[in-house]
């Protein structure tokens, strides 16, 4: 488990997919953390299930909102945000999401230094 300040993340790679359990204590707009990726959006597809709260994916042409009890598939080209108290499990191709995670970690470090 990793405490990311606004919540906790647990991740493990299984058969080429990263399985992530995310629990956010605070509301989060993750768009600023995607800066530097193509169109400053996540280029990785994800499949998942929201167990609590509300998860929103913003695309260039639409917004998709998922609430507790909803399963989702989000294709590349999104920026996520979540309300406080949101929890979800997500499955992502490990090689693709690794590049996204590197960018997120780099941007988080830059924000903490500022």
C-alpha cells in the first residue's frame, strides 16, 4: 500500500495487467498530473468498478460519470477526477500504464517542490 496524501493506492501486476485499488480521502482532479502525456490526457485504456463515491472521466468530446456500483471501460484520451470518499478497482495494461505512472510521479514531485 502506498499513501499518496489524498488517499491510498495498492497495485500489483498480474498476467500483464496492473490491478489497482484506489481509495481517496479527498477530492482529486488528476488532470494536472497528466501534463506531458499526449494531449495532456491518459493514453491508456482502463476497465474497472467503482465501490464508493463518484469517478468522472473527461474526454475532448464528452464527460463520463460513474458512481458506486458502476463498472466502466475508459479508452485512451481521458483525464480523471474523483469526489472525496471515492474507491475503485481498475485494470490496466501494465506496459502502457507504467509510462503514465512515471509521468504522474514526476508531476507530483514537481508540484511538491513548487
